C-alpha cells in the first residue's frame, strides 16, 4: 500500500521561507467520529444475578467421567468440588443450563513460549492464557453489569472485607478448590505469586504486574490457608480490586513451579525458571476450565476439560459444558477467514482490512457464523521513546532521536504531518474509522471532548514545528538533517519504527506513518517483528518509535490504571527507568503520573472524573502518545453455540474470550459436531505425554 509517489517531498520543501514559520499548528477539539451504532445491547444485571458461591445438595458430571470414578482414577464429583463452588444461575444464562459436549475451535496468530505465565512467558494469546489461568477477581463480564453495581466480580477471591480505617483488605479464597491435578489451591499459591514474582525485580509476569500495579508501598500477608490480607499506604484504594483481575493477579501452581524458582533452587537461573515448562510439558496444572493435553509446534494446542473445575450451574452440573478447546496455530487474519467460513468457531474481528469481506460472507443466508459489531474500542497510536537517560542503551543516533522525541515542537510536527483520514481509509472505507487524537477514547465513560486537544493535519504546520525543533534540510535533499553539532552527525535524521508483523493492520499503519513522514521530510525505516519479539524489544527500550494497538486502560481507565503513565519504573513503555532505576520524566509526564496516582487514591466519582479530564488535557496537548485511528470491532461466533451474552464487546475490561464466559457456553445436543480429538479422555498427570481414558 503506497500512499504517495516519491517525487512529492522535495517540491513541498522548497517553500520553507518566512511565511511557513507563521503557520504553527492551531489545536482544536477533535472532529466528531462518523456515527456508528453498536449492533448488540447487553442485558444489564447485578453481579449476584450471574453467580453466587453456595453448596448444593448434589452435583453431576459428564457421563463418560463416571468410568474414571468407578476405576478409582478420580474421586467422586462432590469431593472434587470446593465446599461452596461458584454456582452460575441458569436464569441468567441467555439460553439456560446447557448440554455437555463439543469443542470451540480457536485460530490464533501467536505462538506458545511455554506455560510459565507468572514468569512472563506467552501462551500465544487468543484466549489460551485467559482460559487456563484464573485470577482473584474477574472483570471481562462487567460490560453487562449495572453501573450502580460496577465493581469487579469475585472469582478465586470469593469475598473480601475492608478494615474500618480502609488501610487493609482481607481476601477470602475459595475454600477447597483444587488445581486440575487435584492439588489444593490455597494462600501458598497466592503468596508464591506475590513474594517471588510481583515483588521479585528479576521477574515480570505476562501482562506486566509490578509493585505499582497494587498501589505504592502495598504489602500482602498470609492470614491462614484460605485468607490473605493487603495493607495499603492510602485509604481504601478500591482500584486494587481491578488489579486483582486478569492479567495481573492470576496465581500459578506453586507445587509445580516453586521447586524450579531460583529462590528454592540455586542451580536454576531466572531464565531456566522462565523456560522450565515448555509447550510440550503437557497436563500443566491450571485453575481454568481446560488443560493442555497436546501441543504440535506451528500446528495446534488441544485442551481437555479440567475434572477439578470449581464452578457448576444452578442444577449442579460441573462446568465447563464444552469438553475440548482447540487453538490452531496460524495467523490472526486466518482467524477471521476460518470463522466466517465455519472451519473455525470464534474471532475478534479487529483488523479493519478484513471487514468488508467478513461482512459480505456473514450476511449470506447459509453463513455458519453470526457477526455483531460493538463500540469503537480498537485504537492505534504512535508512541515515541521519551527516555533521555539511557534506557535500552541507545547509541548516539538513538539518543539524538530521543532528544527530538522529548521536544514538544517535534511531537507536534509529527502529529500534524499525519493525515488520519487517509490512514483510516487506507484500512477500510466507510463509517468505521475515526480520527483518534490519542488518550482516552471518544465514547468511553471518562472521555471529555472539551479536555481533548487535537492538532489538525497540515504539512505547513508540520514544517514550522520541525524548524522550531531546530531541524533544517542543510543539504537540500528534501530530508531534515540532525540539528547543528548533534553527536549523530550532520546527515539526515534517521528514525526506526517498531511494529508487530503478526497483524496486517499494524503493518499497514506503520507503512502509512513511514510514507507520511517521508512526505514531511523525515526518514523513517520499519522494524517489523513478531509479537513476542516486539514485546521484548519494546520492554527493553530498544526502540525509537512504535505503532501499537492500545490496551484496556485507555478504554476503561479503571483496569491497568497504573499503566496510564510512568507511575513507577516499569509501568508505561513510553518511558521506563534506566538500569540505575532512574526515571527522567519530562514535566508533563510527572504531572500525568501524579494525576493517575491521585486517581488511584480517591474513590470520589466527581474528583475521579475531574482528574481524568486533567489527564486527557495533559496527554493530548503534550502528545504523550500520538493517536492514529479508532474503529469498532465485531464478534464472530459459529451459530451452533448457545449462551453467548448479547452485546458482548470484543474488547473492554478484557477480551471477548473472557467476556462471553466460555465455561457456560454450550452447543445444544442436536447441533453438536464431532470435532473432539480425544473423546472421553481427561488430562493425565503433569508432565506425562498426553490425556488418559478410563479404559
Ligand atoms: C485477543 C487477545 C486475547 C496482547 C493480544 C496480542 C498480543 C498483545 C493482546 C485479541 C490477541 C488478539 O491480542 O489479537 O483479539 O484474542 O489476543 O488475549 O496482540 O501481542 O501483547 O496485549 O491482547
Ligand atoms: Ca537533508
């Protein structure tokens, strides 16, 4: 996709005389997005309408598991469940209590590194980790919770109490819940995660939990086998309940992991520990509904139902209803294709390039899948590395880029050089994309248009600000040169742009930025990497600029709040601390961090709304991130599945793989397909070579 021919730049530059200087950018409020109504409407309920924790008189399981109990391979279901399991109310299920059987066939673009999530390994995304690792609280389903009851859902933490002075939170765990190999889940697993991962500077769990995530100076202690207690430095930080959800407080099986951790095994380095459970270590114990029983590299991951899963429906049937999960290891684009073709069962339609074809296919009468658009919550931004004190060991060229990045005129120049209408249309025509200034999204609960600064597209303004940043095309070849006396020399400015090659959209937007920068006289080269490598390169600071799809904090604010700014040494990858732990924040960055910290330390709704207006103004006026485009996503699910909640967004507090509550999704018996690869089998012992049958 080329946006402009090479000739243009030189011609445009010639006019760089006095008049240009006057044409500095004139910020406005952002243009209104084209109207685009979400297709589905959630059925709003209170949290207690969805499930409760209580003991039932009797429980049941899929028939094929009876043979395992008779063979003594498994205790009876009532002994496998906790004293008070989580009980999903059949009345709240869109299609009522379900039938056992069948499979959900996912297609994903990521690749599993291994099962050690809390040591930072990726499982390939696309719902694998969300399905395997349960967390203390849960937020995905909050899209259907009444605003007046909006607080995280209990999960492995079945209840909690604040101390009168609000300085402590006592958390009660689900008593008697077990890992999928039968080992008890208890406070030992919670403390192992906290003490030897969150609080261990050598480790960053996947999804980035760090001490700031839970509030400056927060501590956690074990009270007894099923109770832990947080102690805070500020009063009643209710925010922490969101940090106890996915992706930042999902404990791992300490009975398997602890023996490999350097704290207990001096022969192991942290790298050894991280890689101690590769993808072919099968039957890795989980608290989630399905356990990995087969892995074929670049081919498939198969998971079978967890016989110790600690949730049931209100008729006493142990969940999940689906016996198997498949994750085909392919590409994200293929996920859309297979979902509308019916050879895959699920997709978050999030790559705008696929919208027209997917809509066409899904509209056909015999379409095997239904497609439903949600709100405009997919957004992409250009982020500049704002570290000036050595994070990522920059060489002279890279250091010179960071000094430009830290100059507001340079950031304004880059923002005004971007034509967001053209960027959006290069992905998909029609009412989908909107110009995105950056920061909180239009249409989300804390967004305020009047607090949002937008720098309209103008090449003239861009040039005026590049010159204000001290740049000049000293050798007249159409490209700006390094400022006078720069250690990077006197050649043309050279910038690299990091982007995720796993997504067409990421590549297309990155190429669009390169082309528009070339038009404006700045040389940018692409550095495309696969997701896991991109994440590692970003988090080590070895980048100048990056184009990235934003995560949930810019939608909900209350989820991953600490990541909205550099509230700590490693909270926002625009600016991590250097190896000495020093953060050389620009004044506006410090104000951003203080505003976010103040937000996390107050529960007053007006004060919180006001603080987010300040955050949005600081963010968009100073171009903390430079927004590119914003558009809606659509959920594609095969029509044979029941209990899909209406209006489930593909992304809000979490991805749809969490939002739709997969453990209570089922296929009516008369529509079940024969896709199970290991019918009537259950996970085997951890580390053994696959699933087992009762025969
Ligand atoms: C959804 C999601 C479930 C991560 C990932 C992937 C990683 C990022 C992001 C999305 C994928 C799918 O997103 O695109 O639709 O299935 O997995 O976890 O982009 O590279 O690091 O933040 O969630
Ligand atoms: Ca030049």
